């Protein structure tokens, strides 16, 4: 029987979804492009993975015992924590569990791309709240955008790609102003900031916090994150969550990682020191940047941003062009690594600025 052309179409919302293709591949350089840990995971994590046996790999993963350990580590009850396949899955299950036709997701922008991606696959409406040129959290405009249809408000705190933050009081005010909406506070970069609202879980009934172990813990390749929230909300997220989405290797690694506080403290301290020195270096070079509470900085390279990204790559350093984000034309995000790594980055930036390719921000091509 001859083959015929397949006419099967996806759901209308899926066909209309924006595509996201992270610029991975050929990353055998200094990785200052994805806000990863730039060194290595804890040696305790490596040992835990090495101790996994061939027989261990024959069993389905059991996340609940590790959820209990993580909950204890965070001062929460086990039913208040769900482990997920990275924060991406956490965002996905929240959108699937709670966003329906007629609902709205409020999203301060620019921010992490996957909120929009996953929300656009539902029948809800996405409403963006644009930050001003200073990229400060658009608190007043966000409050004004809340309406009876608001079902989910996603706040990355610190925000990516800007590094700016919402205050604890602002988050509380938003939660009070939108009592029928989930307030998702994504604390992926918490360790480099130091302030959290996870202690409010169970006290603020519509608050959910997301965390990742991809950044400070150095477990990005294992894809493990979490949702922390009231049991009465998380029970619905569990319904749409795959029971085996977090694999056994990730669970073993996480168990070791949360026990090695000295490693975490050491790495975070290095990044904070490097961040302070790197920002001073950018100032000396005359490069505009925005204050940051994360392990990255958003720099205004200007019209020559594409040439800058390529020139840095040619010098063995990967950085991330964010010009496609709303309000970010000419801006490049640079991950903060160790002091030595950031000195290497500053030297490469200086070389580019002194080259004929560089056109400062505000200068037309």
C-alpha cells in the first residue's frame, strides 16, 4: 500500500507555541553562558554516583524518601515538597494543573523563557508586565494588572536575565492582592542572594516556591528541582506529575549534595567574591551593567553585541546574547564563575573593547 502524506495536526495551542532552542553544542570552553556551576559538583556527590551498582539501575526510582530528606533540610513537612525533573518540570506541572480557559498568567518581563512556553500550551491567557529600563521589579504595574481572571503569577527571584529582585514585602503584598491566584516564586538563584520566602510556606496559602539544584549545587546534567507549597495545592500538581521523572542517579546525588554544606558554602562564597571584583572591572572598562543578586550580570554591549559574543567565543569564553528578550536589545548576560575565571573574562572583554569591532552602547551602526 503506497504511503500518503500525514495530515495529523497538533492542538491549536501547541501549533502556536513559541519555540525554544537553547544555544547548546560545542561548549568545550569557559561556560559563562548558562549560569551553571563553573567548577564541579561536590566530591561527595561524585562518590555517591560511583557507589551506584548495576543492580540499583534495575529498579524504578523512589522519590518520596528523598523528598522527606529535602523537606527536613528546608524545615518543611514532606507533603509540602515535590521533587521534579528540574524547575522546568515544576513550571510545567503547575501550568497543567491550574491554568484553564479564561485564566491568566501574569508574567513580569524580561524573565525566564519557560514560563511563557509552558503557559502557551494551555488554554489560559498570558499577560506580560514589562519592566522599566532600570529592570527593577515592576511591582506597581503588576499589582495594577491583577484581576479576577489572574490564576498564576510567576516571579523569578532573583530574576533572569536581569539579576534584579522583588522584596519579601512586595511578594506578600502581591499574594494578598491576588488571593485566588498561585504566587510562584522561582528561587533558582537563591544561594547567591541569600533571601527567601520558603519559610512562608503554609503561612501564605497561595504561595509556592521553586528551587533548583542545577546552579550552586552543580547538578545541572541530572535535572533536579523542587516545588515547595501547601499540601492542598501540591496534591493537584502531583496528579499531573510523572511518578518516575526524577531518576535514581539524580536522587542519590541529591541526597549527598544536601549533606555537604561546606562545599556549597565554599562555592557560593567564591562566586560572590568574584562577582564583586568583576563588576568593579566592568566599571573600569566603562561597560554599563545592572546591579545583580545572582551568579550572572547583564551587560550593555550595544550595537556590536553579536561581534562581542563571537569574539569572546574565539577567546575561549561562552556568554549569552539576550537581545531577543523584551527590552534587552544589545544586552549580553555573563555568568559569574570563580575569581580566576572572571579575571580571564575581564581580559577578553578588554581586548574586545580595544578592538575596531566595538561600538559602545548608544552609538548607531
